[in-house]
C-alpha cells in the first residue's frame, strides 16, 4: 500500500499519535523534535488564536526534524485545549491536574488538533476542532478519578485520556475521535495518497 521511498518520520514522542499511524498501516519511525513546547506554547498563545497555535507548534516540530532528515516526509502534530480565552498546558503535578479538572467541570472546551506534513519544499497542514462538555461531577467522583487514574493525569492536557477513564468525565462529545486523540488522520492520509506515497 505504501511506497518504499521516501521515509516517513513522525516528529512526536506521543505514543497515541504513533499508535494511530501504525493502526492505519503506515510504515514510519518516530523522532521527537527538540522544540521546547512549553515555552513556544506560551509565546504563540499570547499572539494568535488557539487553532493557529496548534498549527504553529506542529510546523515548528516538523521543521526541527526536517533539518536533520531533509530527504524524509516529516509529520509534525500538536493539540491545544482552549476553555474560553484560556489555553491549558499539560499539568506538571497532581495538584495542577486537579485544578484543570475543576476549571473544566460543567463547561465546554475545545480541542484543536493540527498536523503538518513537510517533504522538500512541499507543505500541507490540517487543523480540526472538537467540542467537549465536561459534566458537573461531584468532588467524591473527582477524588476517585484522581486516585484511580494516578500519575497518568499528568500526561495529557486537561488531565484526561478520553480513550480510558477520562470518558467518565463527559456529558457530551462533538467531533472526530482522532481529532480528540490529537491526530487529524483522515486528511493526512488523503494528502499521502495525493502525493503518491499511498496507493490511490
């Protein structure tokens, strides 16, 4: 299904994104970028809208890896969680995770997921948005969730993995499942077909 050349590199350390590409049958390897995501996040968030922050960070990661692997197809990806006008980052502690969940409780938030594909001078970029409503859960539930999920709450913005225990947090989910997981895979596969990396 996939041509042997050029090589595909995923510029991400995310096991979820790697699993999505692998499940789609792509042959690739991962090479996380050296971008300081937290600092760049803060810089972009002050100046541009949340979907554009996701695109800018995805492009930055892809550019960083492409410098070392100029002949490859490089895929960069990023996800931004916005609640109102505020962009959240991954919690750095259990206390921050609890605080994020309290901030999101009973409210809608948006997940903006972006992917950027670079190959030589070719650039393709995609961004998609999902809207999620977190239910007005009790403090007892929050205590149970924090204890059961453990340190896993620190590995994802919003302190949840919707494919796991995090699904219990929500009353409504609108949007593409892969967007929620952080990888708009359908338009990415379409682009790989368009440039003849995948069979049409």
